[in-house]
C-alpha cells in the first residue's frame, strides 16, 4: 500500500521521539498500530464489497444471456414445428393419392 523504506521509517520515528517524548512514544505507537489495523480492515472490506458487486453484475449478465438464449431456442423450435406442419400440408396437397381419397 504505502512504500516506506527503512530510512523513511527511521526518520519518522526520530521526529516522533523528539516531538512526543520517550514516555508517550509506546502509547502513541500502539494507537498508531490500532488505527493502521482498522484502516487495513476498512480497505479490505471495501475491496471485498467491490468484488462482490462485480461478481453479482457478472452473474446478472450471464442470467440475462441465458434467458435470451432460451427465448431464442424456443423461437427456433416453434419455427421448426411450423415448418414441419407446412411441409406435411404441402405433401398432402402434392400427393395425388390423398387428393383422390378426399373426393
């Protein structure tokens, strides 16, 4: 997250020691550690929430695609059955034996 090297941390520690003093330094370091921990948990929670939202959007998109595919396949099946019925009717009309039987 933050890219601090040894020297940056050492300088911050020395400045803090001078400003705060050696008596209050451990308590301040403990509080700083607690706040850093809370901040990391907060960032982690936000990342998880964002990832969950992305996954839910992907799932919604996949469900929409599947619904469209099923609707399309249903339409194709209906068209095939209509074509089969038309072929049967055309075969009956073009078959001379069926014309004679109807008379």
